[in-house]
C-alpha cells in the first residue's frame, strides 16, 4: 500500500505542475485560462546556459504561447518568435495543439537592462499558425508593449478584435523554475454588457498576486479570484516539453546538400554531427550514412 502510494505521488505532482485549465463564466460574457508550468520549463532550460533575464523572457513566452495555443480550435503547429536588434536577437517557442512545447533564445550582445525593450531592442513578434488542414496564418505585432503580456494583448486585438488580458508570473532559480499565467478574453458577442463583464473580471483578476498564481492549485486560485462569478472549469490538459527533432528530419536537411562535399568533409574531419538547437540531441552521420542518403 505504502509502496503504490509513493509511486503514484510524483506522477500526481507532475500533473498538477504542468497543466492548462480553461473556464467560462456562466453569467458573464468572458472566458478564461490558467496555465502553470514547472517540469516542462526546466526541460527548456536544460543544456542551455541562459542569463537570468533570458530565462525570464523564455518562461513568459512559454506560458503566453500555451495560452494562445489553447484558444485555437485546430490540429497543427504554432510558433511564436521574438525578433529584435537588442542583445537577445531571437527567442522562439514552438508548440502544437497537444500543448507540446519547445523553445530557445539566441544572444548577440551583453545584457545591460532587463526590460523587454532593453533585451530585444526594436523588433516584432511573429506568430505563425500552421494547421494540418487549411491555410497557414501569420500575424505580426511590433514589440511596443511595456512587457510581453501587452504584446500578446495587442496581437489578440489585432488578429481577433477581441479584448484580452494576460497576467504572467515567473519564479526562477538554478534548481527549479516555475511560470504561470492567467488569460481573460471577452466573448465575441462584443455587447456593452460583455464590455462591462470584461471590465469587472479584469478588476478581480488584477488582484492576483504572483505567489498565488505560481503556487495555488487551480481550484483554490479560481475560487479565490472569482468566488461569486462561479466559473465552469473544463477538464485540464497537460503541458509538455517535446522537441520533435529526429534523425529522419536531420537527414532530410542533409539531402538538400552536395553529397560529394559531405563525403569529403567526413573524410577530412570525421563524422558530421548535427546538434538540435532546442534539446541538444546529437545526430551523427559517417561516410556509410551519407552514401545511403537519397540523391
Ligand atoms: Zn531536439
């Protein structure tokens, strides 16, 4: 008995730590989402030596992307890229409708200040949605908001014409990393009443403290924030780190290159190693592997 309990325990904790909850308010024309991540965020940072402000940026980008992904009613992939001319010139979170996410950031200079604009400089956020069926959609917003939450709010306003607000909190340490976010969006009705509902719920949601957002379980948090608004909470979904790289995909990239040149490279420098930039998995190709590649 004790054995099975102790075996089950970590699994339960894991499930609670990386989950996304969606809810609607029965009497109010708004919907909401709550996401809390821990393990999946640790995995994004694994094998990377990011400075603290870059970790913060990626953590915020990851929870915001999870929220955005959960608003989509499709099967497919999503990519949210930040591109700028600051010390962090690139950051990306890739995900899909199963809430499998991965991400990375690239640095080109020394970080002096930690706010969004000091990190990225002038730039934009590019959101690409690629459904399995149907057309690819791309939305671009300038990084003009004070923080990432405001950039996402601008995106929703631009792409869906729906008032949206995000609240993001992170807690990062060398041993463990947590991030969480709340999402509030007006329903497409867009009536005066919906506007009032959104305003009312924004005020309530703004009372949330970072500690609550990061550490309370979903039911306690949502009850504390909205005890009179009576949200109906749908079954939660797990958020996972998953890279999606593979030997096959790496091979496909090599197929486009000159086979003779690749063989000469192997001859002079040994096997060609291709490292995944996201998870650092290494795929190694020797002369025999190269010869087997389709021409
Ligand atoms: Zn990978």
